[in-house]
């Protein structure tokens, strides 16, 4: 087989209920010159059998297995090591990829040597319809900033790149010794990676939907564990402040913490919401995001 231009990597953890839809969407891509590399992270459901049933539909399919659950960071690092393509596209086991996703991203990387990573817009699907699009900066028709500005955008406002439709120029990853962190829970792996990547190469955002994210209420996902997500985010904010003191100012650090606190506020139940609102008001009484949260959560309900 001739070396493929692209490798698609797919980490798998208890994916038997959704992975067939993901694989179907990859089979139907208009860009065909890719290998698929999957890694089953220490689970024994039907995922491997489902993946094997698609073997004849891909030019090259590799299945790796972690005997024990190692987490997303370690699994992603193993997947990257086992790719042979010039570019590497990330896929997730419960998402559906629109058929021109890979074609559009490969063209961006082919046409722009300074771009090391390209992503796009993610549609949030509740099982019946699209209820939200992410990230807002691309939905609004704007483009990502570069270098330190991109780093700070993601640090202060949390990750603004749809990880599940990311494509990477592998040489940037390899030549700079990049890796997916194993120091934080799985939910922060993409955030820390994007911030580090932004200081090494341009990140481009396609202004079109590339993926439909499954956001049904009954799905089983690591990102549904909000307490774990919030604790990891706080740790990322603190640790990056110490690692990049020449970039992150005291005001940047404070803004980033308030971003996290407000996310936690918006996720809280009514009683806890009141307590957290007062606490955050004392910390940052002039932060307009607090008043926006209060308006959405309280005033609109009162005057509805």
C-alpha cells in the first residue's frame, strides 16, 4: 500500500452504542486517502467487533488495545505514535462527521504551510435537532488570532477549538515534542494541547460545520462529569500561570478563573447558584459576565 497522506485516529472507550455511526461517517468521506488507527482503552465491550466489521471499507485499518484503562492522554499519544500520514485527524467515538470534513481540512493544510492545525464548527445535536454551534468566534465569521493572542484567548475563555474535528500537521507535533497531557483528567487534554500548539504554529478555523456532536441527555460521556471537569479546569488555569509567567499576567489569571467560576455558577442548582453568585460578586463585582448570568438565570424567569 502506498503511504496515505492522512491518518485518522480514534480513541475508543465503551463505544459500542455509538461507534458504528462514527465509522459510517468516516467511510462516506469524500477524501479517501487515509488510514484509520483505533485504540481501545482497556474496555471489553463490542467496540472491537464493530470496528472489525468495517475492515473492508477502509484502505488501512489498525486496532490497538490498552490492556488496562490508561485515559485519553496516554491513548492519544499511543495513537499519534502509530500514524504514518503527513496529517493526523482526530475523531471521537460518538460524533458524526459531515462528508466533506477531511477534504476541506486537507486543502487548508496543503495550501497554507504556516498552518499547523485546522478545525471548524461543531454542531451540538440533542437527538432531534441542532441546538448550538461552537465555537462562537467561527460562527460569527471571525478567524482565530495567532501566537500569544491565540494562547490567551484559549487560556482566558477556555478552549475555543472543536477538538473532535481537529486536523494536525504531524511535523509540528513531532518536531516540537508535543504530547497529550496525562497530568489532568481526560476532559482537559485538548485544552492544554491547543494552548501549547498555538505558541508553535498557526491554528486555522474553517467557517463551516464539520462535525455533529452527540449531546443527547442519556449519552455516557466523560464530559458529563461536571465536577471532575471543573476541578481539572481550575488546575489547568493554576499550572499554566506558573508555566507561562511571561505571557499570563495577573489580570489574565483572574479573568480565566472568573471564566471557570461563572461556568460552575451557570451549572449550579438554584440554591447553590445564589450562594455562588454572592461569592463571585464579592470577588469581581464589576465583571459584566456575572450580570449576564443573573439576567439569564433569574430575571428572565421572573418576568417571563
